[in-house]
């Protein structure tokens, strides 16, 4: 995109089908539903040249609108099942776990950084954090960042 480009929001019914098909190809490839862009384009019914022409300019607005990323840090006891219990609790709160980075335990505890994607109406506030902090083996938990 050049310096003069601007984003606009347009109802998809007002756009040519090629833009919707570009989004379908992107989704198909992201889900490994096709082996190559050529086969994905063919199955969706769009030319490869049309896909490549628009792929860097067409994005789904709903995905950007309803998804939020939250990064948390937790200090956990070095006991079997503590991390899996925490992840299960986060999942029960409609959080999709994106990444988990756990440090090697020292002095019976391990630090863990977790990135979550919240969807729909789910939220991650101080009340939610307090619920998660009550999980067995959680020594400390805090939100590092949230979008």
C-alpha cells in the first residue's frame, strides 16, 4: 500500500464477488484446506492472478472487530497438573490459547507467559483475573497487555 491509501468499510453485498473469494482462499489456506494457492483458487473459483492482485488489500472486518489479544504472566507451583488446570480454566472463559512459554522451575515455581485470543463478548478484566488466580497452584497472575 502507498502513503495515500486509506481503509474504508463497505458492506460485502456492494462489492464484486472477487473480494469475498479472496477471503475464502485466505481462510482455506490458513486451515490447510488446500495444498497450494493454485488449488485453493481453483476450488473457490477465482484466478490466481486475481487472488495475488487483492490478497494484501482485502481483510475481514469482523475478525478484527471481535477478537482481542491478552498477554498474561503467571507464577505457578511446580506440581503435576497445575499448568493444564490453568489452561483449562482459561479455555472455559472462551479464551483461545495462542502461545504458552514456560520457564524452567526454580525454587518450586515456574513463570509462564500465555497469549490468549478472546472472542465475542468474552472479556478478561480484574474479576476474571481473580477467578483464574484461585486455580490450584497459581501463586501469582497478572495481565501484561491487552488489545
